[in-house]
């Protein structure tokens, strides 16, 4: 039997195993930087990837649980402070640290999406940015009464990265485009509605869920000679989680306002959407209840103070990725992210939010400038690869063999 994994208590990710009643093991991965709300770093991505590879080939491991340390957050995003430190007027293009960070982050997401064993997310607390990428990569996602998620990159001059272009596109009624443009904070019910989670449980239910998983009969899942589809590890996890009491979560704002959001996001191009979002009167004419909701007002205020380049990138990506595979989206997002690390708005947004904390970023362009012919050329430049042939960190993904032999779960 595989022993629990040794490691120091202050390691950025903790790994352990829990024995099941039938003699198998459940792997536990805990993001362990609670002071930074478990912000995702290069080292954490490397550790997670290495352990996933080891556990995938370990026949004793039947499922893996991913959670965050502390009671505030699963993962509140990426470690953008280190990225900020790497961004300077003299930094080469592409920025080596940005390549390292986004290359390891996106490689991890791909590994998770194609992982053969169940990946169970304990999605309690705050989930943003890079945490959303981890969430999207898990096969079984649990949210609680304390879950709060968002893609707030418009406040820092980045874009909804971490595979956001892919999972925002998967949300119904163009709610994903609204969330990307406004950074609106959502809850567990919203996660269920938008295909980001499958199970609603109480924030106090972790131990009971682990007990149910440990008591499941895993033998058929590992007995390949006798295994049928209903006895797969994924099916066993689904049954165990479905048997848990369903928690009553806060009501979904996206469910309440989906018609107004859908109408707004289909009102024309980005300039037409902007006209409505910039006008209290236009919002009220669209839907008075939607406009009067404090949730909507916070989202609209975030948009109005946000980065116009981010808005333009978000809108362009949302429509560009429609027919792309997950791997192609991750490849494209890597290009955009590395360009953002070389252009002024990302650095300015991080400065205003985390460095000087004046919350008064001076963005490089207005939306009208972004939508001009010159501005559109600037936006489109973000999508081109900044790497010489064969040097893109994700080049090997898009080989015909790689794309032909795998499929997302």
C-alpha cells in the first residue's frame, strides 16, 4: 500500500493519501498558501503536475481530491505579484518568467482535462482566475454555501485567462461574456447553472463526503477484466457525491437575470454593449429590476472602471474560440498572456491594485481607441505567437498525433 506522502507543513502544496475500506487509496492535494488565498505559483503548478503524473500510474490510487488550505479560499488566482516584478521596460519579449508561469499553468490545465482518474474539487470559499482554471479541469466539482467565484481580470488589465476563454464560452445565454466583461462575483448556484460544478453541499460536509468516498466499493473500478461502464471510478465518485444531502445555496443571480444579460450581450457589437453598460438610464430601459439590483450595480461599476483593452480582448476571444479545441484555446491564451505581460495595462493594473494600492489605474486606451482601426491592429497583435518556430511552450500539443489520440473527458 502506498504510504502517505511526506513533506514539510509549509510546502506550497501538501500531498497525502486516505485509505478506503476496500484497501485502495484516495489522493489529497491541498494548496497550502492560505495567507495569499492559495494563489497559484509556478512551483505549485509543477508540484501538482508531478504528483498527478505519479498518481495516474499508481493502481492503488482510485481518485484524487483537490482543495485549499484555510477557510477563506480554494484559490484566489495566480501569483501576479511575481509576474509584476518580471515586467519592465527592458524585459525581453517574450518575457522568460511569463513564459515559465503561463507555460506551466496551462500545461497543468491540459493534464487535468485529460486525466484518466476522477479529480474531485472541494470548491469552498473564494475561487478566481487561476483557481477557476483548476476548477474547470476537475471532473467532479463540489460547491458550498461559501463559494464565491469570479474572473475579475478587467480590474488588472489582463483578460479572462486560465482557460477562461473556453469555459466562459460554455456558459448558457452568453452569461460567460457578461462575467468576463464585468468581473461579476457569483455563488455556488451560479456555478451549477454555468456548468462549473455538479454538486451543492454544505461547507461543513467535507468529512462526511470523504467518508462516503472511502466506503465506496472501488474493487470493480480497478478490476479491468470485469469492469463495466457503470463500475468506472468516475461513476463510483458520481454515485457517492450524489448520495450526499443537497445543500441550500444562495439564489443564483445569473438565473434571475439571464434574460436581461442575454439581451444585453446580443445588443450589437462591443460598442453597443458599452453604450448600455455606461448608462444607468439605458440599463433601466433594458430591465429595471436588473438595473436596480446591487449585484448588477457592482458588476457595472467594475466594468466602467476597468481596462478597455481587457474588454476588447475578452470580446474578441469570446468570439474567436467558438470552433477551437481546448488545446487550441490554451495555446491562444498563452500568446495573449505573454503579450499582456509586455504591454502597459497589465503592469499598471497590478500596480494600482497590489503595489501602490491607490486603485486608480491609468489605462493606456479608451474603448473607442481600442475599436478604431489602429486599436484593432493592437488587439489582434495579442493573438500572434511571440515565439520563434519550435519555441512556444505548448508547441507539442498541437501535433496531429497529440490531437488525434486524446479527448477531453
